């Protein structure tokens, strides 16, 4: 299944977790729990020591994963060991991609990712204007390149993203860094309207943490929802309290179902054209 196929039968639920948080073995269980809970695509973070786009919650997840020994090589082993039947997207920073392997540039990383079973990439610190080499490597190995469109993205940069994007576009619902919020940004509809004619699904992230949030986002026109911090919070609390892995996995699966169900309700509740 391709990334775009994952959006074909209704709104897609796209959760994010940092691979290896808080340990390799526990993280495998947690990612598989999200798949059981209804994930259509999973964004799997490859931890980087300077995650500039992330809020405190995900920064701390990255630290836990790095402390537990996660590396690019270990990450690919992790992907190969996962027992899930949904597309996986590698979310990481360009330095790790560029420096991997014996050959300078992104091609060795992309080749290894394709072999492991990765379907695409989100690279928050890679400007669209500089993405040509990664786009070319993705084309060579059949992987997608997802871009993040912020509320302030416009002009030539927006045009360049449109030329380069594939799979889906990650629509940033608000300015700032990642993190769960108690409200849904009023910038969502205007952000979606600016890219309404793009020929890829639009998945909205940044701040979603409940089924109600998911419902409102999809009702506003999103093709999917991206949720990270609300899920990572469950892992952080479980780690702090030394909870059993299966108990934390059950909580993740439950929230995943709530979020997926909310997205489905939002899609069902969209206004129908006259005459329908």
C-alpha cells in the first residue's frame, strides 16, 4: 500500500512515535498497539540530538530513545522487526540522512530505508528549495517525500513544495513547535484552503489530542489527522510510573481508537453538496 492509498477509504489516522522510546522492546509494542488501534500510516521518528521542530514532550521522547541506544542502523533493524501492515514514514532531520553510509548525500540512507520497508520521509529542517537530491533519491527507490506546510508558508516556497511533495502534505495547524493542546487552531481551515487544489491528501497535525479535536479537524476539510504529543505523553507517564508495557500499550490503543473514530465522525458530518 502506498501512502496516498492509505487515505483512499476515508480520513487517515497518522500517529507519531519516536522509535526506541523508552526502550527498543517497549517501543515495538507501542507502535504495534497504534496499528491495532486503527492507524492508517505511522510516522516513526528517528531520534536526532537537536529536534528543533519539536516541543518539550517529543524532545524528551527523543532523549529517552537516544539514551536507550537508538541509532540510524538500529532504527532500520527496528523497522524490519515491526509486525504492522500499514505504511511507515521516517520523520527525522537531514543531517542524519546526509551523513549515513560511505557515500555523501541522501542516497545511501534512502536505499537502506526502502530495503527496511519505509514508505516515505518527513524532514522538518529541509527547505523545499534544497530538497532536490533527496527527491531524486526517493524517486529512484519509490519512496514519498512529505512536506510540512505552516500557516505562514507562501509564495515561491509553497510553489516549490507543491512541485516536490508526494504521498500526503503535512498541514501544520498552528505556529510554534509540536505539542498537545486543549483547543483546535482557527488557522486550520485557512491553511487547508491555501492548498485545496494540491493533488495529494492533506493531513493536519500540531495540537490534536482528543477524538473531538479529530472530528473538528476532519469536518473542516482535512483528509487525515497527525497526532504525536498526546500519544508520547502516555508513554512518558508510563515510564515515569514504571507501568507495565502491556498496560501502556493498551492506553495507546484506546486513544488511537478514539482519534480514529473522531476522524470518521468528522468525515460523516461534513456538509453535503446541494442535491445530495
